C-alpha cells in the first residue's frame, strides 16, 4: 500500500491515494484521492490532513534516521534535535471499513527525549475546504460549530472529546478526525480562509513533561466517509477506535 522514493512516500490503497514528504511533515498527507466504495467515483478533497508539528515548532530540525514499509504501515524515525531533545517515531497505518464504506489513515506518534526533563507538546492539524463542521459534545449530542451561513472564527473542541466531522465542499463526502480518548488534551477548529471556506483543525498532544527513558504515544485517525448517516457512522467508528488496543510496538 505504501511505497517510498527517496524521502517521498505514496499511499495507494484500494480506496485512498495520498502523498507524504518525509522532510515536510508540516504539509501532512496531500494530493488526496478517495473512493467511498468500489461502485462510486473518486473524489479529490481540497487540502491536506494529519500535518504534524513537534514541540520545537520546526519539524525540519529533525534529521530523518530511517523510513520503511511494513505491511500496511509506513514507519519513520528521526534523530533528536532542538531544545527539547525529542526523538520522534511516526507510523502511518492505512485503514478500511467495509461496514461504514470508509477509508483513511491512523497516525501513531511516539516521542521520547534525551533530556532529564522536557516539554514535548506537539500539534496535529488538517486543512480542508468544507461546508460544515460538527463536533460531538460530552452529552453525546452533535452540534454544528461552523457553517457557511454562520462564520464563527474559532471553536474549541469539547474537553472530553476529540471528535470532529467536516462535511467537504463540492462532494457527497465527509472527513472524520478523531483522537483516541486516552490521548486527547485540547483542540480547536477555525476558519482560515473565508473566501474558499477552508477550515483548520488543531489538536495539541503530549501536554505533560517527559523524563528521559520514557516513551509517550498518541493515536489519531482520519477517515473519509459518505455524508449519508454521517453522524451515526462517525460514532460507530469512534467507538471502535476507543475500544482498540494500542500497538505493542511500531
């Protein structure tokens, strides 16, 4: 599913194509093409997803150590650098859900430090052209936090949830982004370009200090799915994610 050419990775699964420059993690997965079932046409969402920024605020400071493909996983390791002395390892895992007709990617982030005490707060973001943004509140109720008719500059994600559904512009599809419940700390969704209705989700990870020798992990999944019954489908995918066990190793 993944192929590597130099520092550029390409994902070609049955229903999702994407490109990732390993030297530019801030650009995320881009050149996206998704198909929600074998019978439907391919769609090309405008934007990019799962853009990773480490605590140093400049991911380019991290020298690529190793990158390889194992099954449906792309695994990348970086050398420690920057003030936090961070040693990140990232794993992108291709996902398919025949039950929901959804396809996507799980990003598993592992960080450790060479220092005795360091703050490695990192940010994950996605930028897409959308028609509406919906978030799930603690009560279990979905609420529309952004729509073309009510341009709200920025909305915080509910403190107990890391679940955001974006109805994509010009398609009958949605993008669902969700943080595993044990990993969610803080997030927002904001309008960044009113003219083209581009919104950006921003999720903060690893808020606590990290000691040398300790490895901390976080998991995020991004799915493309049909708009029909999208809120119900999103909850099914979220519950499946919440029940899943973390990988023993990447």
